[in-house]
C-alpha cells in the first residue's frame, strides 16, 4: 500500500544540474591553467579594488605639501609628488575610479548595444537588418574623436557615466557588425532550425540558442573594449581637449607634459611616469587575462566526468 | 648440405618478404589524454601482399585510421608511435628513415587520402595549383604531364576535370571532394595506396562507379591497396583479404569470402548480424550489445571484447587472446573459437 | 494522416552570367502516409527527396500543390493554426552534431521545449523531470549518464537518439528522418532503425524515411512503402520488399545493382548491371523521359514523350518499357 505522497514518483531521479556550477568551475580552471593568466587576473582584481576602495583611503581633498613639490621617490612618496606636493601614488589610486568606471561603462554599453542589435539584424534579416545596418554604418563613419572634442564643449564630463556613455556610443558599430555576421552563419545551423521547428520563440532562439555561441567573442570584446576606452579617455584628457574637472590619470599626463615640462626636466619625471605605469600595468593585466576568456566560454573544454 | 638448405630458406624468406609491399610488425601507438594513456593501436602485425586489396574494418575510434597513419609515420600529437617496424617492398624499415626521406615516400611510394579528405585540401589554393605544388614537392619533372594525368583520372572518376582544376575546395560538393582526394592519392603513380573512408560521402551510384575505377586501376597497375572503412559492404565488395579491427587490435583476418561466410570471432559474427542488408530476413538482424570501448575498457587485463561478448567465460578476463590460425590463412584472436552462445 | 497532392517546387538558381536558372526540384509528387505508417523516399543526392521532406514540415514553401495534415490543407490556414499543425511533423536532420547546440547540456536542451509544453498543459517541474526521464529511456539512453553531458561528449549514435527524444517532446504525429543514419557507423545503424520501427509500431508515429541506402529502408517494418525519386519525380512506387525483389524501372534497377555485394554471404542478382554515366543537373529540360540519357534500355520514344506514373498490379512505375529484372543481391 503506498500513500499518495510516495506514490507519485518512487524513483525521483534528480539529474546533476551542471548549469551554473560548471561555468564558474570551468572559468576558474582555465584561469589557473597558466601562471600568466593568474597574474593577469590578479592585476585586474588589484585595480578593481583600487577603483572601489581607493578614494576611501584618503580624504576627499588630497594633502598638499608645498615643501615637497616634485619630490623624488622615497618611502614617504613611493611614486614621487606632483606640482602641489601631493603624493603621486595617492593620485593614481584615487584617480583609478574615474578611469576604470568610465571605461567599464563604455565597454558595457558597446557590448550590450552592439550585441543586441547585431543579433536582431543577423537573425531577422530583411528590412530590420537593413535599417539597423544603416544606422550602424552611420555611427561607424562618424569620426569619434572629433565628435568627442565637439561634445566636450557643451558637455561636462565630470561624471564617469557621461564619459562612458559617449565612449560607448561611438564604438558599438564594429561590435554590431561582427555579431551580425556570426549570427548570420549560426542561424543556418541545424540546432537553430530545429528550435524553429519545435516552436520555440524568436526571443528564446536569439538569447538562449544563438547568444551562448557568440559569448566567447563577446567576452573577449568586452575586455578589449575596456582597454580601448581607457586609452580613448586618457588620450582626451591628455590632449587637454576635455576641460580639467577631475583628478585622473589623463589629467596627470597632461599636467606633467605641458605644465611641468616633464619632457625636459628630470624632476617631474615621476609625475609623468606614474600614470603611464598604471596604464601599462592595467593593460598588461587585461591582455594576460584575455587568454583565459576564450577557453572559459568554450563548452568543448568542459571535462567529462 | 646444411649450407645450401640455410641458403634456400634464406632466399625463400627473402622471396616472401619481396612479395610483401608493406610488412608491418609490432606497431604500437599511444594517445596521451587527460584520463590517461590510451593504446590506440596495440601490437599489430599486418602484411599487404603486392598487388592485393586488403580491407580493414572497424568502428569509428577503433584505431584503424591510426594504424594507417602509423605505417606512414604520420601520427600527430597527442598520438605517438611507441614501437614498430614497417618494411617497404622488402627493403628498408621506413620508420627508421629520416623525416625527409619519409616525406618523399609519402606521395611517391605510398599514396594516401585522409578520412577528412574534404578538409585536408588547402582552402586558399585552386585544385590545379595544389597538384602542381604536390608535383614540385616530389620533384616531378614534367608538370604538364602530371596535370594531364590528373585530368584523365578525374574524368574517369566522373568529374568535369577542367572545372574541378579551376575550383577552390569550397566550390565542390562533398562527393566531389572525396573523388578529388582519391585522384590526389593516385596522381603520383604510387604503387601502394591507402584509402581511408573514401566513399562515405558518395551515394550509391557514384560509390559503385568509384569502386569500379579503383578495381580497374588496381588491375592495370598492379597496385597494392589498403582500404579502411566502417562500411563492411564496400570492403567486402572490393577487397580480397579482410582485417577486423576492434579496440586497437586485429581480432580476425583472412580471405574476405571466408571470413564473412564463416566468421569465427564473436565480434565479427555480431557485426555481420548487425548490418542492414538488402538480402535476408530483416527480423534476423540484431544490433551489437554494449557500447564502444572507452578509456575504462583499455584498463582491462583480459580480452577487450569481454563486456559485449555473448560467449564469454571468466577465464577470458585473465589475459588477452593472441591471433591464431584456424585454417590456411584465416586467423582469429579468441579463447572460445567454436563455442556457441548456449555453451 | 498526411497527404500531398501535386506537390511542385521550383528553385531559382543564379547561373554564372546573372541569368536566373529555374530548377524543377519537385515534380507533381503525390503521396499519403497513414498513422503509424512508414514511407521511404529513395534517390541520389539532389533528386529532391530532402526538399519534399522539408516542405512537409514547413521549412520550405511549395511552389504549388497541397499538403494536407489530419484533413486540413495547411496553405489555407492562418499563421498560428498552420504553425500549430506543422509542429506535429518533426524533422530529424542528417548531421546529429550540427543539430545540437554545443553550449547546452542535454538537460538544458530538453527542458527548453518541455517547459513550453508544461505551460500549455499546466504541469509542474516534476512532470518535466519525469518526461525527460521517460523520453530518454524510450530512445534507449540512460538519463543519469546523459543529461549532464554536452553534445561533444556523446557518440554519433547517442546524439541521434537524443535528437529523436527532443523531437518527441512536442508529441509529433510524424517524424521525417532525413538521412538519419548516413553519418553513423554501419554497425550502429540498426539500433536507430529499430527505434524508428518501435516508435511506429508501438506509438503510432508515422515515419517518412529519406535515404540513399535502400537496405536500411527495409528495417522499418514489413509493411512499408518505397518511393523511388529521380530528378524530382516519383518513378517507381510500391511495397518495399516488392520493389526490391521485382523492380520495374531501369533506374531502380540501377540503384539496386550498385549496392555492394557481401562476398561470402550474398550473391549478385542474376540480371545485375552497371551504369557508368554520372548524374548531372541538366542544362535544359528534356522533352522525354528524365532518365533517358542514362538508361541502358532506352528506345527512341523515350526521348520524345515523358512516361507518367501508372498503376499496375499493386505497384506504380513511370516507364514505357518496364521489365522486372532481378538485380538485388540474394542470400547464398
């Protein structure tokens, strides 16, 4: 005699759900596979922490010490000081937030906008494809740099969100085109056709069937977008085209070269080199980590149990 | 007296060796995988008599393609040949030669076509250009004559030769690419030809005509052919001798009609019962039990076919069976030859 | 349950010098498959058999003719009703690897459609899990060892079974098996063929079996029908065993003659012959019989008039000079 409770399913088989678990495990495994990747990962984590917690380590107005202008490297000032006697290290750490946040937002915007439009254009083809591609071409042909210069006259880029948005708007075009071409070839694959035949919705097909197959490309592009955005904004500030509102690495470079004559006078050299070093280190970290991204998203490398 | 007799046996032995186009002994190939070393080919001896057609049957992953690659020393990482000798035309062990000499042998003496022939052609060069590349790599003097010969072969294989020579790989269909692959294996006039799954992308009529051409060419030039496939029908139709490959080993070999008419190994018996045929009662067909060998099977001490064998006994787990002669040149590797399911 | 009448399909192909060439891919095909029945379409690649299959499940639109599923002509229905009806016909592709999303585990893949079905039937997560279990077992797989795997971890035969299980999630009435065993080792094909036969005989699912290998068509059961297709036209038709043992059309005979003989087990049919000329997409439409240029038995009238499919003695053929020839291999 079985009670209604047990009668339902005597053999409740719960399959090992490998959904979430395997991706993170596989991601960690691919990172730890090579030392170079671990180093890259560590650098990125370091800068991220810097961006989040950096400003809390110092008071909102960094201390000025008129006695220590362009001081050489010492224990007190590990990276030297600037024209006001503020520690360069403090400047780097507090400046990280703007730089990284703007770049991350810019990259995020690029990737999200570019991916969604690329997927829609590549899957539905027809007139939606034509419209989206014309818009993309338009944005691609706009020279982003002069646009940024012009916009800077009317817009205050004090908030990293504004900078991120502008950076994103000008760079999603390439991404959209690439995702579109991948989608065009994926939509002919058997499993997409099968999904259509099984009556699955276009939303499901785009985001659950096709998107995971483009994820490796998206992941890598996210990282390279970040480096691209960093250089773009630092470049803008360096050239002095964008007004100096905030304290960040690009501003430091600008000040070091144009105001302090760091190119000719050796005293101001640490002031020039500190932001450069920060930039280089961060880029290195991203590049080393990039190696792991392709592997992370490749299901063929998930090991069989 | 004893001198003459030793001289006689020596020359008889040499004679025997001369009759063999390829005489491979003790071939062992190991693949390094995350789950351990897998012996893809284990202690295989194989002879290809001059002017014969030998068929090698095995499932995908049984190691049959690896064996052919090993004979040409073309095994790629993570595979590695750990032992073996391959005597070509009774003369040299080609596995001991320098890689330059081996490269020359591949193509000139041994023509071969990869299983994925569709993908082994260079996608960026036209077919005609690739023939010229091949000719130059093997120091062929008269390249024009080579192209003419290639064209003749293509026409015989049923293709529009001029069109094919001017095309890129992606412009040809799967069946066309397979036939182009066969042409490549024959164009340098090698005496020994290895064909690996050369007709799988062809439908019935094309396959029949390609097999017919292979038969004709073999007769004309007295070629030695080794044909590797999972398709028993094609092999049975084409070859005089047959080798049954399972999990890296030869489990049965002999004359084709004899092995098929009276198979001795339980795998061979099961295989014949499991294939769809145009003749016979459809309800008599039974699929093979169990599943293909994986890395766990290879760890077994005993016979690798144990898990799927209908006539096994406990003693079959103790050691691996060797190839033994049952009659004339029909050999089987099984402890229980002659036993029935009911025993 | 599914019928087609006068089905035609024309394709426009861009020829080299920008003139569009019209290919008559499917010519006036009529067929009917009862519930639980099996019909085999045999022919060379490019003969139109795949196109017929794709039109039946809605992947292609016919140029003319009607497709009637469960008594309803699908061209007369609105999009929603049409899609719903076409879901009853599921296509199984030839390449099992391409037909599976490499980034999904088998469980994720099955759940995608089962969630939809569960919503429709107002069932819960337990039902989904049970159904997954049930369907995988039905196709001969062990759910515990399969569900968590990715497609590249499975063998070809397992993939094909998984695909059949997926097709069964939407409870189809017919499966179109398009060269489903061509990419599987010959020694493993029987398993899939037996599965299709089982689905027919026990679950009343009709099968349209498209193949170029006539031998495999036999194993779908003793009561199957065989249609031989040449350049889009059905040129012979009848019960499978009958067409194999007593073929009337020279093309059917050529196909059967081309089958390799298993030396030692089979002997060639006494009338066996070989055709040497190749199949080519014709440049112009021939006026007479489509097969005339390759037919070893052709006579002058064959180039002038095209034979229609005629019914005679329980079989159909399209030839002016049909003659039964024993070409298929027989057991020794």
